[in-house]
C-alpha cells in the first residue's frame, strides 16, 4: 500500500510541544478543507493509523481526524472537551520514539467542535474512542510528551509477557501509588514557582466563572448591571444553544 504522506508526519517533541491556534473556519474554508483532506488521505494510506492531528502534518491549527472505519473518518475543528467521566488505563506509544507508556485516560469524554462547514456540533465518546480523542487534544495543546514523561509509566516487553494477574497488580500500583506520587511532585514544583502559582490561580478563577460558581457583574459607578452578569449571559446562551439544536432536530426529524 502506498504511503504518499508518511514522510510528512511529524512526531518529534520539538514539533508537537506548542499549543496550536484556533482557526476561523469561515474565513479559512479552503485551508481547513485542504488540511482535513490531507489528514484523511494520510490515515487511509496507513491502515494501522487511527487518528492524526494537523500539527503532525506541519499545520499549527486545532484540527484532527479519527478513523471509525475505512469509510468513516471524521474531522474535528477547534475541538474542546467540556466534560469527562471515569478513568481507565491505556498503553500508548510515544510518537516517533516507539516507547510505550501506561497513562490514565477518561472512560467518557464530551466535547464541542466545528465541522468543516463551520457549524457547531457536540459529541460524547466512551472508551476507547474517548482516550483517542483525549490524546489528540493533548497533541493540539502541546502537552502529549509532557504527560507521558510526567505521568506516564514506561512499559517494556516484560509487561506484554506478564500474566493478567501481574498486569492487574501493576495497574493497581499505578493508580494507588505511582500517579499520586507524580501528581504530588508536580504540585510541590508548582508551589515553588510564583509564575505557575499565579497561572494556577487564574485558571481556577476562570474555571469557576465557566462552571457558574463565580459570577461577574458589570458595574457603572455604584450601579450593578445584573442583566448582563456572566451567569445571566451563560443561561441565555445555553437557552439559545438548546433552541438551535432542537430546531435542527425538528428540521431533520431527529428524535
């Protein structure tokens, strides 16, 4: 089988350790379609490939494709995970190096994204596709190699030769001891770095606004504009989003 794009695939840390930019689909429609076409062609030409992200072909945009079958390769533009549930273990190969790592992934992932037409859509995936989706997001965020090196457990051939009972024991040790130890070490490192601490505080603050735990209310002098508070706007956006999705369902007869 020919592999006309295989030499273009980038799997080194230098190429995949930066966050990719969002792309305006409507203003860059031709570019988006070209990137998606190249991603799909590359996946088709490599029968063992399940997914591929734009930065692996040299495009620093938030786009990736996942193969569900030979005739069904889906594209995700500007994807964003909105919720995760549960946890599971995955053995993943570090791109370009052939090293295997045991990493924690989610049992279920919910996300929003744009289609190549610019339309917004939402998806919900269970394991193992949820893990594939998360891995692609890690590539777009430039955090895949960091995740492997900081929270991944290197796996060698002895693991694959081990009995299931021995593997189960290792899996338990990973969850109960290895991962908590690594997370604690990262927290201690962050505590010593003022820039990281400030960034963590900002992230927690913005996340609390997104989750609706913190409400931002504009003020004009001493008067509060409650009608345009962050919580009020979020509620209105959710209502509009629901109405829009319901109208699409009615239009296409989806129950």
